[in-house]
C-alpha cells in the first residue's frame, strides 16, 4: 500500500483570495459610508442653519476621503433672508480630516467638558485633525452702517478641539455704501492656522486690489496676547489715505508705492467687541517709498523712508526723510491720542535748491539754501 504525498498549501491562492475578500469588504464599507453621508447631508444643512438664524446653507455633494476624511463640495451660505439677498460665503471644497489616535486622547475631555475652555492643551499638543478650504469666497457688504456679518444662534460655544486650518486661493470682496471700504479686495489668499498647542500660530499672504502684496505671521503667547509681523510690498498709501481723508483728486502726487515691515503686539480684551479696550503697540520701518510730484508739466521723482513707533496712546515718527535729486525734507514728530483726540506735533528740517522745488514755492517761502 503506497503512502499518499501530503498536498502543499497554496499560499499564493490563499493570499489572492484573502486580498479579494478584503477589497470587497472595504468596498462594501465605503459604499455604505457614502450612503450614510448622502443621508447626513440634510442633517448637516439643518444644523448649520440652526446656528446661523436667517441664513440658508447648501452643498452639492459629500464624499469620503482617505484615510479618515470627508469632503463637502459646492458649499454656499446666503446673506440673512436667503439666497435671494445674495451669497455671503462659498467654497469649492471643504475637507475635514480626523487624526483618530489624537482624537481618542481628547475623548474624555470632549465627553465631560461643555465650555470652550474645556480642552486642556499642552505646548506639544498634536492636532486632532485638519480643515482645508479650497477657493473660498467671502462677500462683505456694509449698508446703512450695518455689515452683513452673520449673527450666531444660541449655544454656539463648543469644546475647543485642536485643529489645523488651511485656506487655499481665497477671495474677499467688499461693498460699502459709506465708500471707505468700497471696492477693496483680497485675492489669492493663502493662509494656515495651527490651533493645536497653547500658542496658536498663523501665517497668510494675499494680493490687494491695487496689486500690493501683504504677508503676515504671528502667534498668541496666552489667551489675550498676540504678536505679529507684517510685510507690505508695492502698496499705494495715497490710494488708501483717500478713503479716510479728504484728499483732493488733483493732489500733486501720483504713482506712490511703499515697501515696509511692521511688528505689532495686541492685548485683546476678553470681550473683543469693545475695540476701545484693546491695547496695542509696535514698530514699523518703511524701507522704500517712491512717488512722483507733478506741477503742470513738471514731474519730480521722490524717494522716502521712515521709522515709526506706535501704540493706542501715541505715534512717534522718527527719521522720516523725503528726497528728490536736489532737495530733502526730514521730519520728526508725534501724533497724540491717535484714537480718541488726534493732535499732531511735528519738527521739520531740510533744504531746497533753486532750479527744482525752489522755483515752485511762493517768494516769501523760498529758503536761502
């Protein structure tokens, strides 16, 4: 009687079969999850509208992302009164990613704490997830002295969950019947906010309506103190000054552009709606200020630079200097009580050579040298 040879286990086919089975299970789970998401759409819409009374909210699609994310496409939020009154905010996509392990660590606090101060962060706290908003557009309107900011409903305070927020290619447009902010625009806004530690950080950059580029970065040192550095390139000071000051259109200055760096510290009151209680101070350096003075057919290029120390109590101007090819003007001074009751103190020194600005001054104002 011959002994039968034992059959070899075909691990290859077992692996293939197991892989197919797992793929089918994952596919079924994803299919089920997508079905759940479709059913969750109306619930999300109702929840948002409950928190923003008077506004309408809609999104075209909810879909799963990998590994643990959900993407909402075609997000739109109306002005108060519904979409017949215009759109306040819209975004191409909003994607929420969850970091499961970090969320598990926070779960006990999320269950037991109900105030926004409930989550205790540490300097090395990791974010529990991220939110990415692609191509958001915000349309701000001031009419009869009131802005179209939404009024949040009751119970809007929730536990503060540490997350990272990213904004990609954003746009802000402003309409203002009081003209101060009319036509202002923020384009190509890219920003990130890291709320995952005790000192949240941010940085952003954008282009303004006049082609200026503004970038900033900063962080909070505690619940009320904010430090920030701002870089400004190619800004027209005159264009923005005209919005708040009565500067005539025939003012003999054009083509002004400024490059500067600003450092500012804010101490915010607990009730940030009362701006008069804000404390702030900082410094600014104007590296380059270019403009053109024009009188009839005469045009004179002007270069300038300046240093500034400022706070809510006083603005100190130092080393303010304007130069042409043959003239110079230096200024030092202060702007007292810039918020409540502005008063200016200025000291000037300089020279004007004949043949340039000197020929344009009245006889009684012409300097000797």
